[in-house]
């Protein structure tokens, strides 16, 4: 074989290699495990944003990917078994929303890539080594930029209701991120001259007892730390807050849509749309440990106008809201 012919043959082989690899990848149907602590109806809009994000990246559901959904319906004790199910299915990547979910996924596998979202303090929880270099098999997005996000919610509640001095804080002790969040809220409360009543609920049957304690202590407002349990039962919490005449601050807008007064935090739908970017990178060969974890770039202030009408909310705060729900 002469040199020219050899070079042409070699070039053809080099070009054929990538095409063959692309064809092999194109024929593969990837399995994406989607693990959530809440219900399909509570997360339907955000889950749709995730699928839309994949479609924008030229993935076609049913053609080159399928999604296996697992929902704990507000029961954190089910997360370990649901994560184990996804591992047994040999999914190619697990999308895990909220802190307890990401922890359960990480405990279930050290090899399958995990894309987290809505997670508080992933470094402190040992999910990743650092934001810039996560290492291991976990990457994705955090819920906040440090713990200050939770204190900011209290500041906005104070701005909306300047005369309020006594505020109840409802958290879920089963959520490993809540200890840090409540500590931050306590620090901010001291600087604002506010007195906090710290209450916990890990099951919906504990809500009434928590609100009864608020009534006994004469609290004037309520801050609910963002949690899957509280999202799943957002309508019940909104009713209890209304019955007790307690204006409430939340971490995500879904609680405001149910009747809560305000929310301040990142958009769950936007986070899941961005999570699709991480899934795309991983399915195309990137290692999760090499993909820097992202913090939210934008936070939304959402106000329920119907709930606010019973109060005197400063017009300046209403004007600053990213969304006003009527």
C-alpha cells in the first residue's frame, strides 16, 4: 500500500470511529431515576420543567431516555427503599430533590451519578467535598447561597409587618438541613429584636399541636422552613395559619399559591430545568465529581395578594415582589 493510500485509509478509519460511537450512543435508551420526597401532583410543574430542559438539549423521551419516578409522598422513612429500587434498576443517573432525598440517594450508591437540587449545605452534610470540586458521584444545585437565605426570609417578614415581635419557626427535625437553617434564623432574629418560638413537626398529625403552642405563646407571625413535608401539606398549613390569623413566610412559592402570605427562595422549576444540564453532561460522559455544584443565581419574592389584603403590607414591598398572586 502506498503512503497516500495508507493516509486516506487511516483518515477514513479515524472518522468512522466517532461515527460508530455516536451511532452506538444514539441507539442507547438511558434510564434516569427521579427521586422525590413529595407527591407527583405537588411536583408536576417542576418535573415538567426538568423534561423541557432535557428536550431543549435535544433529548427525546421514549427515544433516547426514560424516567423512572419514585415519590415518598412526604414519608422520609420510605426514601432509603425507593433509592435502593432505583439502584436495582441500574439507572444511569439519579435526580434527587431536597436534602433528605439526596442523602438517601448518596447512602444507596457511591457509583451511580447523582444530580441533586434544592439541597442545603451539601458540604457540611458530606455529600460533596466542595462546591468547586465536588468529587465522588454527586453534583447539581444547592437550595441557597449559604444559610443566610433563611434569615433573609425573616427580614422580609419583619419588613412586611414592622410591629411584629414574636414569630414562630416551624421546622422538620427529620430534615438534616434544618438545624443550620434555624440557627441562622435565630441569629438574624437577635439583630432584629424579635423573639422566636421554635417548633417542630415531622408528621402532619403534629401540625395542630404546633399551632396550639403558637396560640398559647401569642405569636404574631410564622416562618416555615422549606421542607418536602410542608410542601405536600401546604393547603393544610395555609388553613391553620389563616384560622390562627398568622401571616406566614415560606421558602418556595408553592406554599404561597396555597394561601401563605409570602415566600423567598429559588424557583424549584428553574432548579430542575438547570438540573437537566447536569444530567445531559453526565450522560454524554462527564464525571459528576468534575462538575462544579451551582448555587442559585436568582431568588424570588412572591406575595399572595388575597392574603395580604387582610394586612397592611408596605406598597414598596409589593412593588419589589417578583410575582404577586391574586
